[in-house]
């Protein structure tokens, strides 16, 4: 019989103090901590510790696409073939955890992975979430059999909210604002980025005929993503954080924004209100960015490897699912 084990990781800050946990319904559970780590490392550690602890066929159930997609989409085969380099010829992040997990997966041939929506209605996902958060906050783990006593609060990360995207293989385009693209006026750097985005999207559409471009429509790379989708003849969805998103822009920028929205397959507004302060506007834009990361399968980021936007997508999707386009 196959043992079903749920795993989860948590981090207070990213990086910051973290915790991991695994649990079997009506069976064993365990958790542990690290003083300076990341969400990805804790998700990986949880899966690795579960596979190490459980004998016989095991199904690992995780809300981490980073963990599950590695095996679902066979990322690991490419890593091994390239000598632990990812598709962009960079060192695979977290190799010290991936390598033993992949070795066990290959040796045992009885380990499978399944994704579950996090922070939703699954009681076992909620249980390991609370165990991992507890371990992160207290910086200590525990183990036992049965349902743990005195479970703490769940992770504060918000669940996915808002309307769903249309059917299709969703690819986000994000990245730098106009200062990083040569300025606000038309220029050669912006043109090169737009042309390259068009090439990349066209190539992806060959592999994924149902490709759907997703953009937050901010000035810079996000609007270039919409323009590139038009050039490539691909559908795109504009995901706006709130009402009146372009209201503070110059008239020519607002007019172009309106034209791009008219050409979109769908325009999603995550909040029908207008923000009352700049701080609230920034918070709602951050919420939109997270919503996009939670709803796409891949991303194209115009920027540099150390940009927070690139790292946020890589943390969510995995390095192999984020194409970095350097302006």
C-alpha cells in the first residue's frame, strides 16, 4: 500500500528563520527548523525528510509547485544531463537538497508527488502548514503519532483570490520599469526588449499552442509584454490591482494603456475600489503581483538575476520556469 504524506515549509521573511513539517493522516508526523533559510529550502527539506523517514511506496502531497513540478515535468533529468546547470546554464539553486532527494527518487522508484492547493480546504495541508509555522517561530521541531496537540496559527500568506484566468498555458511577463529600459521616451533598449519578448513568446507558443500571456500592465516590461503578445498574435490578459490604475499617468500613457486593455482577451480588476493613499496603492499592486505568480505556469522577466521580481517568480515556480531577459 502507498503511504500518503503531506509536507510543507514556512519562512518568517525570505530569507529568515524557517520551519518544515510532514505528516501522515492518523499516523506519524515530524517538524524541524533552520535559523536562516528560504521558503524553497523548507519545502524541499520537508519532502526530503518525509521520503527518508517512510519506507515503501510513498506519495508526497505538497502545495509547492517548485517541488512537485520538478518530478512532474522531469526538470531533474535536464539538470543531470547538463551537470547540475539549469536551462539558462546557471547552477541549480538548492542543489544540496535537490541532489539527495533526486537520488532517493531514482533509487527507490516508488516515490510519487502530487500538488494540492495551499491555504484552502484540505485539513492535512492545514496541519503541516501549522506545524511548519510553529517550527519557524519557535525554532524547534517535534515528532509523534496522531494529531499533534496545541497547534498554532496557520501561515499568514493569503490564499489565491480573485477571478480565474481563462483556460490555457499561462505565462507572465514582468520586470523593470522605464528607467531600466532606457527611459520613458521610445528608445533602442525598449525596442530590443520588445523584439526579444516577441521572439520568446512565439517560440513558447510552438511548444504550448494554448499559450496565454498574463501581464500586470505597469509601465515598462509589463506593457511591453502586452505589445509583444499583439505582435506574436497571442491572447493576453491584463490583471489590474484596482480601479483607476492609470489615473496618475500622463495623458499619452493613459491613452496607450486604454488601447492595450481594449485589445486584451480579458481585463481582471482585483479590487473595484480606488486606493485612498499611495501606500495602499503599493500594497494592492503587491497583492496583484502575488496573484499573478500564483496563477501562471511560467514567467519571462526583463531584468537582472538579482532583481526581486526575478527571485519572487523563481521562488514560486522554480528557476527552470523563469526566463530571464536582460535589457
